[in-house]
C-alpha cells in the first residue's frame, strides 16, 4: 500500500488567518500548504456532525492508492466524506486518528 503524507489536522478554537468556511462540515479550515509543518487548523462550529473525537484530537492525513487496503489497518471507522473527485475516511489506527484520501 502506497501512502503520501498530506497534512496534520489540528483542532483549534481560535480564529486563524486565511481560514475558509466549509458549510457542509461546519468547519473553518486553513490551507496546510501555507504552514511550514503542513498543519491544517480546523475550527468547528456548533452543529457539525463530525464525531467529537475528530473535533477534539489531532489527525494525520495521507493519500492512499487503495482505500480498501488502507482500511485493513483500521480498528474503527469514524467518518466518511464522499466527494465527486475523492473518498475521505477518518479512521482509528492503533489509537491515532488518520484521515485517508483516495482519488477517484
């Protein structure tokens, strides 16, 4: 299974410079390419349907070539985002939250 590191997701309650609001997820996000350590800051607003663990704990994001293969390592499937160009799954692997992205 091939993995490509994308970013580290860091939940925050502080407004961050250049954040963008994503209405469907009820979250403000920053662009990880603008941070030297590839941090993506996430500020969730009330009413988000993201699980509490995702809104409170950091995660590491990877692009995967096969979601099916990557999910074999997961102990818990936390949340799925199915977009026209990619499938994103938040999972737990050995206690840590990972965001896995497979391009369609």
